[in-house]
C-alpha cells in the first residue's frame, strides 16, 4: 500500500508541476549579449568599446588610435577586460572586472639648431597598466546602459622610465545594446 501511495503522490506532483509550464510562450532571456559604446579608464582602455557578455562571464575590448596633425605624433590605447556578473537586477547590475591596458605615445618634433641646421627627432614612450575592482551597470531607455567602475590599479608596469604606481582607479562607459 505504501508503494502505491508513493507512486500516486509522485505521479500527482509531477502532473501538477507539468501543468505550470506554458508551452505557448518559449522562455527567453531578454538580456542583450552584444554592446558597443565609448569607455574610458586607467586600466580598461580609452576609446571605442565592444562587450560580449553572454552569461555571468563577459569580455570587453576598448581602444583608439589618434594621429596628430602634421605628422607630429600619435597616441594609441588598447584594453582588454574580463567581466563577471555578481548580482543581476532589473535596472542596476553589480559586476567585477579585471582589466589591462597598453598605452603608446609617439611625438615627432623638429627644431633648428644654433648653426641653422634642421634637426628632426622623435620621442616614444609606452605604459602597461593592470587592475581589478567592481562596477555598476545602470540600464536606461531599454537600449543603453551607463557603467561606472572603481578599483585598484598598477600603472607603469615594466616601464624603465616610469616607476610603478599602485592607486585607486575609476572607469566610465556608455553602451548601446545591439
């Protein structure tokens, strides 16, 4: 009798759980996966940004090359970051990040020496930064989100002319949901 009662309870509870499923509407995730925007920060990069965030883990690449007029120099920034969703809410999400950025400065200049000779020279420097912290993603207008990140960063790693500095860092970004 106990076996029959157990089988009946098991069958009845599974029947009730199946009756709760709406087969007319498939369950979908309304969170976007692809983002494009502008971002700036000390350890995540500066410039145009692309995010691919399909699940709790995501990746961000940010960069921009700038070429100055009259071939006087250039500036380039490239950053790559890993993102991890800590708390996913309707309007504000909390996430952690680990970022790194490579900066390169080139400056070309020319001058006339005391004898009237034209001297052309260039100066180049680069810097590598890494950091980690947490961020907030504020969703608005169903197609945009504003991001603010803060954490700790190490600036000038492996740079011979600049000593490494560890300090607080901040990052900011505006993204469009694709």
